[in-house]
């Protein structure tokens, strides 16, 4: 059931990205570029995402256990460090330069957009370079699941 729920969530997410225009790098860049050609329409997409996340976390927080797992998997650290800030900066730079982030790029790849293929190739290359450069020693271990009472 986990695979089916993940597939359905991915399809819903991808469809939402397409409907919202988030898979069009020109639209994203028009939003991220604050000039006379600024397109503010993606504010509604981001605002809806924040509202849905807020409501969703409140509803899920009332559950004793997830629907399709034995325990909730949540970060165990709330530390804001150089690694977190550096990763956020690199993500933002990549999004601002290309108009793609990984989710919309995967949708773009499914529609055979060559820009998405180039972005994803560079994205994977960057991950491999990071792994090679820093190795596994710099990567945090996966957080332990939060046990479910009962």
C-alpha cells in the first residue's frame, strides 16, 4: 500500500505543478525576477502550499500513527548550521538560474523537455561530486523513527 499511496501522491503533486505553471521555467523565472516583467501569480501557489502544509501537519499531528507506516519519521535536529544554510543557498541559486527545482524538473523530464534533462543531469552530477568530495563521513545518519504509543 505504501507504493500505491506514494505513486498517487506523486501523480497529484506532478499534476499540481503542471496546473500551477511551476514546470515552466520561464514562468518561475518571471516570478523570481523582480523587475518590470515580474509575474506575481506563483505567490498563490506558494501561499496555498503553506496553508495546506500548516493544516496537514495539524491534522496528521492528531493521529497516533501514520496510515501506511508504523512510525512517523521526523527530523531529530532543529540546528541551523553552515551545511543547512549552504544547501539552501545552492538550491536557491540553482532555482534562480534555471527556473527548475527537482520536482518540476522530473515532471519536465516526463514531458521530454530538454531543459529539464540538462538540469537533472547537472543536479545528479552535483550530488555525485559532493559525495565524492565529502564522502559518507559528512552525511548525517537517517533519523530514528518516532515510536508510536500503543
